[in-house]
């Protein structure tokens, strides 16, 4: 069962990769989508600061990736 789920995610990743100009752009877009999904799931109520944490990690990752010479 886990392998099927992993295979479906990998298949979707490969399909989605064609929509982006770089892996960095795809990764950042998916992180932003994750942020939106989490916001919706929590109904905007972030008592545990999960949204803030995710947003901070996203910004740190973006800086690291952009510093490596990639561009969005």
C-alpha cells in the first residue's frame, strides 16, 4: 500500500515538473501550496504556530536555494 502511494506521488511529481522552468520553482510552489492547504485545514486558527513555522522554513529554504545560484 505504501509503495502504491509513493509511486502515485512520484508519478504526479514527474507530471508536474513539466509545468515549471526549474526544480527550485517547483519546490517553492509546492511549499506555498502546502502552506495554503495547512491554512485551510486549520481554518486560519494557528494556535500551535504551524503556519508561522512553515512560512519561516519556506523563506529560509528560498534564501538557501537562491544563494546557490538558482533563480525562480
